[in-house]
């Protein structure tokens, strides 16, 4: 893990951006601004451990020269499915009708909300389990 982090950080400024903004879906919600660097440097995961690049960039290997966007594998609703390692990764989201997404299918929710924020100890992070933690509106 450390090896991967060091290799990527060696790519130079921007290798661990301070924030990244997620707005792939044309829905009603405002863009989600992820405090990217703080997740690596300051925050701890549900088990209390430091969060690694690969906890989120879950396909990253030491051989990768760059970090791929989630949607390079998790196809957007209107895009053809991609394949990776012989499997078709689930879509980034399934659209029920234009601008309305099946909330159970959002891979960002599976990873960020269900997989991490909801697993945090209540005393540590009650506010982080609310929609507003990530969606200002
Ligand atoms: C841990 C962060 C996080 C939390 C908490 C969270 N979301 Fe999200 N949500 C996201 C991310 C990231 C996206 C993907 C945004 C994109 O790429 O467009 C998203 C997308 C969505 C979308 C689809 C996009 C749109 O504009 O319609 C809906 C609907 C949504 N969230 C609703 C909710 C609701 C309701 C809650 C609370 C029950 C919630 N979210 C809690 C991070 C979060
Ligand atoms: C908490 C989850 C999380 C962690 C931990 C994390 N990242 Fe990211 N990172 C993201 C998300 C989400 C994106 C946006 C992906 C997208 O646009 O599809 C991103 C984007 C990036 C980008 C592209 C930035 C851009 O502006 O295009 C780089 C480079 C990157 N991360 C490197 C790293 C490195 C190096 C580490 C470890 C030191 C790391 N990330 C740890 C979630 C994370
Ligand atoms: C290089 C391709 C690739 C990239 C980039 C990628 N994924 Fe994935 N992802 C996959 C594959 C393949 C699977 C299916 C794995 C399996 O079922 O064994 C998967 C599965 C998942 C799942 C589990 C979905 C489910 O319903 O079980 C989540 C959540 C997820 N990815 C989130 C993300 C997020 C968030 C990002 C961006 C930070 C991301 N992925 C980037 C290839 C990728």
C-alpha cells in the first residue's frame, strides 16, 4: 500500500488533489465535493485505521501509471458497458427516468455512504451519516 502511495505521489502535484468534485449524474443534487486529501491524511476509516488510496481506488495496482475515474469502468447510464478483468462492473448508476436514478444502484453510495460513512462509530461521526454531509442540497 505504502509503495503504491509513494509511486503515485511521485507523479507530482495533483497526485493527491485537495478536493475532487463528483457530478457525473444529471440529477437534482448539487455537486459532491470530496475533501480528498483529508481522507488520506486526517480521517480514519470505520475500523480506526488510516484510509488507503486503494480503499477508494479499489482496482489500483502498483503497475498503474494513473488513477482512473470511476466512470472509466462504471459506465454512466447512457454509455455502453465497460469490461475489466473479464467482468462487467455495475453501472455508476441506473437511471429510472431522465434525471432520476435508482438510489440502490449508485456505486458512489455503495462505497462512500453504505461502505464507509454508515459504518463509522456513531459518537465519531453522527453528522457524516446524513445526506447533507455530502449533499449540501
Ligand atoms: C458519503 C457521501 C454521501 C452521502 C452521505 C449521501 N450521498 Fe448521495 N451521492 C453521493 C455521491 C458521491 C453521488 C454521485 C454524484 C455524481 O457523480 O453525480 C451521489 C448521488 C446521489 C443521487 C443521484 C444524483 C442526483 O443528482 O440525483 C441522489 C438522488 C442521492 N445521491 C441522494 C442521496 C440521499 C437521499 C442521501 C441521504 C439518504 C444521500 N444521497 C447521501 C454521496 C453521498
Ligand atoms: C475517500 C476515497 C479516496 C481516497 C482514500 C483516495 N481517493 Fe483519489 N479520488 C477519489 C475519488 C472519488 C476521485 C474522483 C474519481 C472520479 O472522478 O471518477 C479521486 C480522484 C483522484 C485523482 C484524479 C484527480 C483529478 O483531478 O482528476 C487522483 C490523481 C487521485 N484520486 C489519487 C489518489 C491517491 C494517490 C490516493 C492515496 C494517497 C487517493 N487518491 C486516495 C477518492 C479517493
Ligand atoms: C479499472 C476499473 C474500475 C475502476 C476505475 C473503478 N472500479 Fe469499481 N468495480 C470494478 C469492477 C470490475 C467491479 C466488480 C468487481 C467484482 O464484482 O468482483 C467493481 C465494483 C465496485 C463496487 C461494488 C458494486 C456492487 O454493487 O457490488 C463499488 C461500490 C465500486 N466498484 C465503486 C467504485 C468507485 C467509487 C470507483 C472510483 C473511486 C471505482 N469503483 C473505480 C472496476 C472498477
